[in-house]
C-alpha cells in the first residue's frame, strides 16, 4: 500500500500542514503514527511530506515491508506539487491521499492574509487532488482535513445555496473564492453574503467541503471525503483557546476520523461527505454531518 500524507499513503501520501511544527507534533504526525501501528497495512510506503523535508523519526520503524519517506512539499507552490508527484509516481500507484496542510492567519486579518489562507487551504488542496488523482489506484481514497468552522450558518441563504449546489463545478468554486477575496478587499464580506470579517479560515474550509463533494461526483470510483478532527491540542487548535479553556483532544484522538475515512471498512459507500462528531469535544470516529 502506498499512502501520501501532506501530510501522504500506497503508498499513503500525506501533505504537510503549512506550519511545520503542526505536522511534527500535531494531527499529521498522529495520523502517520497510527498508520504505522496497523499491522495489516503491509507492504507499505508512507510519504510523510513537510515543507522542510525533515526526517520525523518515523523511519526507525522501517522493515522489509514498511518504508517511510520524507519528501519536501509546499502545496501552495505548483512546482513543488508537481515535483513531489513526479517522485511519488516512481513508486507506483497511490492508495490513500491525506490532505492535512492548512494555515490560519485570521489573527492578522487583511486581504493579503485572507488570500494566503484561501491559496493554501483551498487552492493548494485542489491542486494536490487534481495532480494526484491520475496517480491513484482504482478505488483509492482521498481524505481532506476540514473544520467545524466550515459551517455555512453565518452565510446568507443565497450564498449557502451556492456552496451546496449539487452541480457545482471547480470553476463555480473558484468563482466563489474570487468573489470572497474581492469582498475582503472592499470590506463588504457580510453584505456580499459571506461570513463577517476575520473568517477567511472558515471560508476556505467551506470551499474545501464543496470541493470534496464536487470531486466525489466527478470521480465516482474513488472514495473522497472530508472531516473535522475536532478541537485538538495543536498550535492551530490553541488559537481559539484561552488561559482557562484549552482544546480537550489529543492529536491521536483528532486523527481517529481521518484514519476511519482513509482505512476503515465501514463507510457504507459514502462519498463526498463531511464527517465529524456531534461536538468538537467528541472523541468518536465520526458520522456524516451537515456543514
């Protein structure tokens, strides 16, 4: 099996969180740790990608049937994505792609940071999916890491309908992304139907959910889903905490839903859905939820 995590699987392939330390200590690292505890995933090549290409110390578990590789990857850089895909292609088809890369810059909200957030969380993940889909094995899986912040409740009814349109194409979603950034630039987010200012991270994850649904419709042989890992104790998770209230979940607990979507046998044929627990504090393996 080849797995790619950006964290990448078959090779699982996982793509890296845009904050390197989030991958080394956070959900991406926890996903890789859990992958390597599964004895049924052999033979295995795990591509644990980060922007720096650091050795995360997972390779100490290598044996004749299980190998961990540490490629460089910046999902916001098309050349980096292409180079990464070219390297992975030399090893054969990919069975699981886990897109965990993400950034939250809303503490310094402005047009430039909103654009950067959309470029990484939405456009970067789109580029990863479009680049890797031709490299996937038949009936492979893609798992996109989303957020409870993707909820459409703060949006106008008309805008909610556009995000949930079952006929959405990639072009439709790219148009929504452009309209949002134009609204940020003109300070008209709410009047344009989008959430209030300082929510570019949430907006990018709503686009990601809609992208997941669109890709699943276009590629029915693949199992493509997205999920919220819950409120996890990582650097990003602590951005919404306080001195007295901290994230209640460990990275390993946050990795449970992504692991189920990547490797579980009990998905019931569900594709294109958003999975989460009933609460961001929930520690189960998730179910399909409305966003």
